[in-house]
C-alpha cells in the first residue's frame, strides 16, 4: 500500500546525532533504508525538521523496521498515512459511483 511517512525530528537530539562523526552518513543510510518512491524535507506545522517519504508498505510488519532507527537515533515522531495517486483515487471514486447508481 502506498504510504506517506512523516518523520519529525527534535532539534537538540538531531543536532547532536548529525554532528557526530559520520552523523550525516548514518542519517542518509536511515533514509535510504526507507526505499522510498520519493523523499522530501521541510518544516512541519510546528517548525521542526521533517522528512516526508512515499513508500510501498506491502507488509505492516515493516513498520518497526522503518520507524525504530528514527526513534532510537533521533527520538523522532513517525506517522504513517495511506495515500493514493490520481489513478487509484479515480478507480475508487468510479467504483463508489457505480455502486450508488444501482
């Protein structure tokens, strides 16, 4: 299932982790481990550093594999949200419309 993962990082903990030797390299390894379709960085609504990644979450047992490195290393907050692209949205809406017409 296509899923949007939002990872928000506390400033102090993340600054410390990134300033360690190989800190940025380790961060990149965690990000690469997402095997994301796309990854974006921006501030969240609270002004915190955040990562937004679109992944294929085929098996929910992958949630701890994805989230734990960010929890343990950065004390990050991780959210998973199922999302659809336009083709999937259109397919679902057409199915609902078809059901409602009968």
